[in-house]
């Protein structure tokens, strides 16, 4: 990739990473429940999980999955079930003061979440389609560079959402306000299921 192409992809990654989506809802909800320091593993999981997905799609996983039509509906339903479970977990979380004892969405859960997140698949597919070049020397090198650039963009963008959630934690002192915030975050995440099934 040329310097200009790398800058173009970095801008694409920043926009994709900072715009609202299921992963950013997860980060905001995590920040609201446990704050920024305890939410950092979730942030790392989102960024690295997305980087691995982009790497895999750029190397051809997307072609394999799309080439076997029977796999796609199964993945869609599994993804929808996982998203709904995550939405329920967020919506039913207690007030932040009561959640100090709770385990936040950690690295592994956040990383795996990228593989069922419809926005992640759209971004990965768009990235591979727009920024891979057939005349390049190494597909492995291209895929690695795209993944690295996306992780570099996703970390600060995700931190914004995690901090937003932590700010909400401070503003939502009452159990009622915290419950409303959690329900709104959970419903927002559940609404994204429509992108998978329809």
C-alpha cells in the first residue's frame, strides 16, 4: 500500500470506528457500568477482534463464507442470538454503584462480538473491496497492514465511547436513571439484529 492509500484507509477506519454501532454501544454500556480503567479490556477486545476480522476477510474468509450459501443463515441466526443475549445483559444491568462487583464485558467477549456484529462485517467487506490491490506483492502483508491500521484507529475512537459511558455513570447517580440508560443501550443493541435477519 502506498502512503496515500494508507492515509485513505486510516481515515476510512476512523470514520467506521467512531460512528454508532453495536460495538460502540457495548463500550458505552461497559463504561457506564464499570468506568474507563475496568473497561479497557473490553476496548482492547473490540479493537483487536475487529483487526482480526479485517485481516481474515482480506485474506479470503469472506469469500469462503459467501461461497457456501448454507453457512450464512446459520451465522446470521447465531449472531442474532448472541446480540440479543448481549442486549438483555446490558438492559438488565443494575445501577453503576451496584455493578462494581459485576464483571465487565471483557477482552474475549468483546473480541468474539466482532464476528457476529453486522457493522463489523460490512466494514471488513468494504475495506477489503476498496483497499486491497491484486497487483500487490503479498496478500498477507496487505491484510496485516489493513488490520494494524484499523486497530490504530479503533483504539482512540473506542476510548471516546468508553469515556462517554463513564461520563454517563457520573450523571446517572440514581438507580432509575441508570436503569433507563441501560435499557436504552440494550434496546439500541437489540435493534441492530434487524440488520442481520432482514
